C-alpha cells in the first residue's frame, strides 16, 4: 500500500459495502484466515496489508485497486453471472435476481433507480400469465433449452416453481423504495415478443394471448394507482403505508434498463446486456457519474407520481391504447 491513509480508506470502503448487521472485523478475519486481533490491526492501519491480502479482498468485494492507489485508469471492474445456453440456467438466473434484491433490502438506507427500456422484470412478475410467458420465451428462444425445441406455449403448462420464485422476487422488490424512469416505448419489447410468438403460431391457444394482454393492462392499471399514491403495494390490495414509488416520464432518451442501487454509503450500478443478463460494479467514480446522470434525467422528466394527475392519466391511457390495439380487444 502506498500510505497508511490509503489503507484506512480501503477498509472504510469495505465497511460501506457491508450491511449494518455484518461485522467488518469478522469478515476480514474470515476472508484472510487471520485472528480478529490481526484484522483489527490492519483495519486501524497499525499493520500494513500485503498486496496478496489486498488482492484477495478486492476480488471478493469487486473493488478497483486503481482508485485506491490513485492510478490514472479508464478501467472499471464489473462482475456478473452469465445466463448462457443450457438447461436450468433460467432457474439459476431467477435465484440470482432474488439474491440481489434481498441484498439490497438488507440495508437501512436503500433506494433503486431504474431507467426502464422494458417493463421492470420485478413488475412483470406481478402478472402470473406474463411471468409464465416470459419464462417460456427466455428458456426456449433465448437460452435455447434443447428439451423445448419445437414446443408451443400454453398457460396450462406454467411451471409452479417459476411462479413461486416470481412471487418471492416481487416480495423482495416491494421492500426497496424505487424511482423509475419510463417512456412510451417501455412496453414495446413485451408487445413485440407476444406478437412474434402469435405470428409464428407458437401459442397453443389464442385465448392465452388475450389472457396475457388482459394481465398486462391490469398491471398498467395497478402501476397507475401506485404512481397516484406514491407508494408500492401488491396488485389487488389497497394503497397503504408502503415504501416510496416514484415514476417519471422521459421521451428524450432511449432507456437501457440501467439500475442504480443506493445502499447506505455505497452505490452499485447494474447494466443490462444479452437480453436478460446484468453486470454490476461498485466503482466509486463510475457510480458517482451514473448517479449524477440519473438525477439529471429526473430533472428533465415529467413526474407522474403523486402530482401531475393530467399527465399521469394521459401517459397510462396511451400505454393502454397500445396494449388494446395489439391485443385486438
């Protein structure tokens, strides 16, 4: 390490990463296989940490060493699990989504910013019919499960395990205050996927298509109620004392499903790629930039939650009209 101050900053950053109920000393001692007293001495800067130890901690906590050694670099460390082709990958991906949301929910101060190119997956999972369709589409057409080759979609074949995992994802999402930035294109991807399957004759029954669209329209109705209340609550229930739900409308930029999580003293950015995959970084410089960018977009957006009743009504009506036209209702 270049200096005692740099070492202190390094451990302070690790402390900011951990939820409040996790002991920094126990974490360091366990990872480095040293006593708690030795861990204390390193954390306080009384004993210099070795480069091998710093590398082990940096890899575990996904920290860029460059930022602590004051090296000039345009590189940022990202991590993630890839949902590549193969059986059972979708189930692992759903479990990873749940783990990330549960981790976010473990912090005292937590907030999720979501720049939505598509309907956020946590909200898609609120509609069992849509979850069943998306799990089929992602497994058959994106992850290319060999066992699903040539198969057609039917709501009757929905996997109960997927529906249960989706319920858990929604519950974890409800425990995180959120700010979402949508535009009028946010529902287009889902409509295109449904229509592709419809035109390719990949639905067993046309009635299932109608049920999915009806579920989607119901989701829009629910999100409009959430925006009006400014709080989250489960579909079918009444607005109560749920956590914050802030919704903004911005048609100036093309969204990309970027997520920024603000967790106590730290931030994490999740970037979407390859349809359903995300990579993430805890890099301070990168996250500071992304946070500033999110705030800038919010300032240039129309607020639809709690205020802006006329604009909220107009926004959701235009989305519903798109959905009804596609559904041929």
